[in-house]
């Protein structure tokens, strides 16, 4: 099936990014996909593998004349050590591009492994696209020239989320619950720091860390949240750990609102369909009412019977395709410098400016309702947030006055474009 994208010109531009004047290079670029394909987060990893393959296929059908992409799956089981084993296997197979996103520990191991490999093997360099691992350290003290991030980091998303929460006077008490690894710890830390600056009157009535992917029953955690009297729950949980948390909240009749990072990940929408006492909101770099996103979501759903929610796959393919064209090569050593400062057509419009500090990927974040009180998904209800210091010409998001703070303060201005962020 070949997609015809309606609406604004920019979605179609991604699929035509190399159609005109592209360098003529036959062959296929093999990309190692290193993420969980078994275990508690297998459904997320399998969906994201399909997402990369799907977008690459659609771009190929859309007239792109550069190299095709082949994604070679490696199951890292969510483990940093297994990620290094997978990286070695990929190198042994001659693969020179890597994508990974689930788990900042795995991301750090891959970035470090590639940095060491490239230093020891000039002429055989690898390039790493991180599409979802959001520990800020990966683009700060643990940065690598060969690592490019396609997502806003934990601190940026929390800055956006708390910019929304500060204008909700009904918010009095918050309970934090997160997975006990780098991302979860960072969610809690950055929430505390931002809340102290913006709403020091709000009480944090609980702060729990739980083993990642190991809790089968969140009832004891939910009972603690309910007993605390929290108005809201803030969590960075994803996949099974958020699915089971939402189910336990439903079973216990918890009425608190949920503020999440990953309510769209596999399994969570199904859990929300059973009903949630409060409203579930999600802060993210995209939303599912963008014209090009809607078209792709429908096609993905038709092909796989699943939701397409990792929209960074769109930017990743578009960025590499444009990088190959401009470098007239697929050699990572030649492509990497081209990607620095590269601007190209992404799903939210023009994206790029890779070296901006702080990474301006946070300049186009959305706070949207993932699930209403009556268990009806609310598509497209979102709040586009502009972070301090971010400037640009991104498209304005769809705005709704329902249940949002002062539109003039946060939503009415034009937001910065999403930025592809290297280390």
C-alpha cells in the first residue's frame, strides 16, 4: 500500500525527501535494532521494531531513490550487558548503524561501546540513533559524538509538565511512583526541583521506586497512594509497569489524575479502556492528531492491528535519508558531520539544529489527554508548551480550552520545532 498524505505540505515532504536530485546509490543500509523482544517489555520492543520497518517501507514506496533500510533485530532483554553482546554481534555482521530506545542503562552501554569501537577502528565507525532513552546524562556528561537523540530528555519533559501543573490551583498533593533505574530516578528528581520553583505549596505525599519489569501486582502501591490522599500521580513508567499500575488503580477505585510520559505504549491504552477514576495525561514530543501522523497511524493499524506511537521512527528515517543524500555516502564517518545542524522535513515540520544547547527538542512538547474519566480516548486534545529560551517557527498545535490553564500564557504562541539532539 502506498500512502497519499493529505493536509499540509510538510508530511509529504518527508517521503519525497530524496526523490529529487538524490544521489544514486544502490543497495541497502542494514540497521541493528537493539531492544527488548522478549520478557516483560517485549510487546513494546516488537511494536517499535515494526514501526521502524513500516516507516522505512513507506518512504521506499514513496519514491525515495537513495538506499533502502533493513532493520536487523537483536533482543537485548532490557539488559546493558546483553546490549553490548548484541552490539558485538551487529559489528561482526558488518552493520554500521544502530537504533535503540528502551532503557537508559542499555543506551549508555551502547553509546560507550560504540565510542570505544570507533576510536579503535577508524574506517569502520558506527552511528547510533537513540529514539527513546531519555536520561539527560546521555547528552551531557556521558555524551558521545556518535550518539544522536530523537526524543526530548526527562528533564525537558518534566519542565513542560510542571509548566502545566503550576496553573492548576486544585492540585494540592502529588504521589510519585517510578521504575527504579536511571529514568525513574530522574523523573522524581526533576519533578521535585521544578515543583520547588513553580508550586512550592504542593505537597509530595509519596515517592516510590519499584523494580523495573518485576512487579506483578501494583495493588499495595495503589493502596499507599490512595491512603496518602494524593490528587495526582506522576509517573515515568512505561509498558507493562504502567499497564499494571493503571489496572490496579481502576480495581481500587483510585480517583487521582495520572500525569505520565508513556501512556501510549503497548498495553496501556487497553488498560485505560476499562476506565480510570481520574484523567490520564501524557507529555510527549508528538500527538496523534497531526495530519501526517493520523495517516500513518491508520495505515499501521491496518497492517499490524496495533498503534503506531513511536513517531521518532519517522524523524529517524527522514534524517538518515537526508544525511545520506547530502553526504553522498552511507559511511557513518561522512554522515555524522552532516547530521550536525541538519534541518529536514519531520512529522512536526522542519526539524534540526542538532547542536543547540539546551537541546531544543523540548521546544515542541504536548500535554494531552490520553484517557477521559468515562474511558473514552480524547484524540488531539493537547496543550503545546514553549519552554524558556526556546525559539523557532514550528506549527501551532490544536488548542482546546477544556481543562487547560490560561491559553495566552502557554499555548497561544508559536512553539519551537522539534530538534534532533546529538551528544
